[in-house]
């Protein structure tokens, strides 16, 4: 570690709240799938800022759109209209088939917005008694870290000493349609679920689960909310992960790659019934829907589609998964994934995923551990076969040597 790197890490540790435990690499530049640290070392990014950089680092077209808009107008608040919001609505609605759009900033804000809207819908449309609305969620979920969201988390690290918590949530096992049906009552307004549980270690539900979920929610008048903040916008090889099982959510949450990593942008996409309950003054955000965010998001979506990134995710993801599955290592318990959302789960006796991530960093690959024994692998959707081959070789070397 150079003196420059050491000094930056020391300052960060001394002055910053200790709410993250990052790998000790200090990054200063990015381009496409590559990152460089302050010492000039190059790394293949296999995390993509938790899928926020699907389009690759510093995509030139998104950068140009950001710079052009920044010269003209960045923020008006929603007290006034701007010339980027309507085109953003039009383009994202056409792309996703949505009828209403609520722009926000972070993914957690999108989740909180959906919770508010669906509760209001429950009272005003479904006829649930006041303050009795219930939302069903899944164990091992990850929807953010606000106080409202951690109220229905099962991660004790996220919950410890942050109570009292917000009521109104029921927790069921992920991938169990029968448990969903059993949990529904006349006061149930929504089922909030990730198509693939990312933070839990890329957990994919059984085939046929979501068609059953869709049927159950429709039959009981329950709003299906899919959190596609990580799985959406090409990450799994489809525009939205719901497409893998040919269903449509009532409410879809997107964020992260909606800006290509340039700016915090998220959105609640919905039918008219749910978001139609919101009236002026009942919900909002100073920055939500600002012209800079909208201009960036419009271009981020455009390049995702026009440059074939979604198709590349499906192709390279299947190939990358097959390459990792071919590795023979006593450390590996299971390889999971869909598109370029991949995970290698290690046996508990392998010594934890963190040391494998550290070893891969030494070989020029940046990945992240989750849930102690799982390595998450999610490169930008512009990754090439040659880059996948090189990465697979480095992963094989580490999995076999450390095991």
C-alpha cells in the first residue's frame, strides 16, 4: 500500500462514520468495465456499484447529456415545471408499459414512496380500515436502510438498537407461494418482493413462483410491488427481471442504473390506480424529477437499449456462469445467477468470502462479499467475452489456491 493510499484511508477512518467496511482500494478513475486506483493499478469492476453502473463507468453519451443539461438548468424544484420531466415520463412509460411515474432520488426513497402510496390506495380504494393496512414482505429481503424499511428487515445487523420500528408488515419465506396466500387478510394491501434477492446472495426463487404470486395477488386484490432497483434495467438479461416469467407487477421500483451511475435517480412505476391516489402536498421531493436527473436518465435508458447492453448481459452472463461452474474447487458450494447477476457461495469451512475478495483484488478483480460466505459478481453490461475469460481465469486461480 502506497503512502498516498494509506493517508487517504487513515483520514477516512478518522473522520468518517464507520458504517461501511470497504476493501482497501482507493479508486480515482473509471472507464467502461475498468477502474484505476490512486497508484495507477487497473481493476476489472465486477460489482458495478451494486448494479448502478450497468452502462459502464463514465459512459461518454451519458456524460455529454449531463454536461449539456448542467450548463442550462439543474434544479427548479417541483414548484415549477421543467422541459425534461415530460419527455422522461413519456420515454420511460413507453419502454416499461407504465401508466404513472413518480420520480425520486435514491432506491430507498422509491421503496418508501411505494409503501406510502399503496397504504393510501388501501384505505381509499380497497376500503381497509384506517391504520390497519398490512404489507407482506420476504425474509432475507433488502430494500434499503431507512427506519421504515429496516422495520421489516430480518437482518439483525441492520435492525440492532434502531427501534422502535414501524408496524404494519408481515414477513414470509421467499419463494413460497403457499406462505403468501396464507398470510393474506382483508387488510393486506401489497406484497413487496425482489425478483431475485441480491443482498441475500443472488437467491433465485423456484421456477413458476412469480406466476403463482401474480395469480394470488390478483385474486385477493393485493398490489404486487416488485423491487427491481438491482435486478432491473438489463442486469438479469431482460429489461426487467419480471419478464423471465412473463408477468407484470402493479408497481415497479427502479433506481441505480437509471442514471448509469452519474446521479441519484429512482422512480416508482405504476398503474394509474395506485399512484392516482396521491394529491398535491401529500408526497414529494425537492430534487425528485429535476431537469438534470431527467436528462441523465433519458440518455442512460437510451444507450442501454440502443447499444444492445441487455442482450449482452444475457449472452455474457450465461457464458460467465458456465465458466465459473466449470471451476473445480473444494471451496465452492453453489454457483447462482441470471444474466450478469452472479454469485459464488462458498462452504462455511472455506474461511469466509472476504479473503477471496481480497485475493481477487490483488489479481485485478473487484468483487464484494455478502452474507459471510458468498461472493457477488456483477460486471457492467458492456463486458466482453475476452474480459469474461480473463476474469474467470483469475477467479479459478483464487478459488483453487485458497481452498
